[in-house]
C-alpha cells in the first residue's frame, strides 16, 4: 500500500507541469484509434477467472465480457435486447419483447456454461420506466416458472441505446 502524503503532493506539484491549450478554441488532440493491447502495467484477467463469449448470444459492443466464471458462479453482464447474430435492437419501444429477448440471451449464456435456469441465484432488472414493472414481472415469472431467484429492480434515468430494460444475473455452475 502506498502512502500519499502532503509532502508527496507538494513535490509532484513542484516538479510536474501539464500543458493546457492557450484558449478554449485550441482543442486537445486524442488518437482516432485506441490501442488493441492493454497499456503497459494495465491489469490482465487473473487466471482464476474464465471469460465467456458465446456467439449464439448477443455480443456487447463495449469492452466487457458477456459473462465471467469465478469460483462456482457465473456473473452475467447486463444484457440489452439485441439480436444474437446481427446486434440489431429487438422490440423497439416494446418492453415485453425486450425483456424476453434479454432473458433468452441470458439463458443461452447459462446453458453454454453447462448450467441451467434453476441455478440462477440473483437477477437485477434495470427499468427505464418504473411503470413497466408489472409487465416485466409477468414476463419474468413466466420465464422462470416456479424458480424464484433473489432479485432487485431498479428504476434508472437512461439505458444505453434508449432501450427500456437491461438485466444481469448471477448463476451457480
């Protein structure tokens, strides 16, 4: 553990300078393409964590994994309602279609790892409109049948791509 003291801060301020543009019209320049390899010293995935990528489920466009396995659990990233092979948005403006598409993608990940819906431990629903809770709950209950994983539902101000729902899950292997 490093101790950051006032003396260290004073030394850094005295010895380091940052050149900023002279005027607001002089914009800072950033590279058009980010490096494909992590920067020197950037963390790499620990060997105890297995990254999951299943081509039959929607593949996120951001720098995240569909899921990771750590210990005896699968941690599934927040899924959006995207078509598995095309990445096209499913059910624009239709929370029922979006919820079902997401749950189907999550189930594909679960089955690809050798687990099943009955081992889902925890689900988090992110809803753009809290008024959609009842309808999403009906789709969810039908999808999971008699299995009742722990669940949280959170109303959020916005979800990427303007979708109405996002879902993540934790599953036992």
